C-alpha cells in the first residue's frame, strides 16, 4: 500500500520537525521508494508539499511518486486500477492515469477521468494549468483518504491516505 501526504502551509511557518516525523512514519507504508515535491501556490505565500511512498504492485519498473509530467502536473495515487482504463502488460497504472488526467482540459473531463477508475483507490492531483488541487477516493472507501483543516494551525490543511 502506498502512502500519500499533502500539506498546505504558509512558507514562513514551516514546521520542519513535524513534517520530518510524518515523512518517516509514512515511509513504513511504502518500502519501494519515497518522493516529495514542493509547489509554490502563491508567490511569497502558501506552499503545497506533496509526499508519497511506494509499494510497487504493477509494472516492470517502479514509478516513484509524486509522479509529475513536463507541464508541472503531479499525481499521488494509492490504489490499483482493475478496469476503466487499458493498462498494457508491464505498464504502471499511475502513469496511465496521469496521462489520462492531463490529456484534455476542463473540469468535466477531469471528473470523468476520476469516475472511470474501477478498483480501490485514493488520489491527489495537482493541476498546474488551473492551479487546483483535486483529491478523492473510491466510493466504497477501500483506500482511506483523511482530510484535516485547522485555520489556526501552522499547517492549516492536511490530506493523507
């Protein structure tokens, strides 16, 4: 099972020690790799920190997360696609999903891509063009997705799976 952690915080209030503890706890959930990406949401303002760990279940080659494309989009995917997308033999479903999510513009198309996933999943997707953060999970909740919001905290928004 992969681990996902997304933190939104003001760039001046970085709680490094707390983030480091969360990162090391998350690493136990994905022994095949770990990665992170920092995104400036607004200049001189809020920062998104995307952290993911990997337990490889599919594909010949591990695909570290967050998985990013050349346009700056980023996907964190905890799950397995059983159907809804054609996953070629030896291919990683995270790469196929990122390609689908970024192949066209628009909210309706993005929602359709997410609705087409069949299998247990939770995801976080940063759309660089629209500067929007999308997250969700399968309808049955087979992969947890927890959201914390506390405006008075140094990390006002946390999303984790």
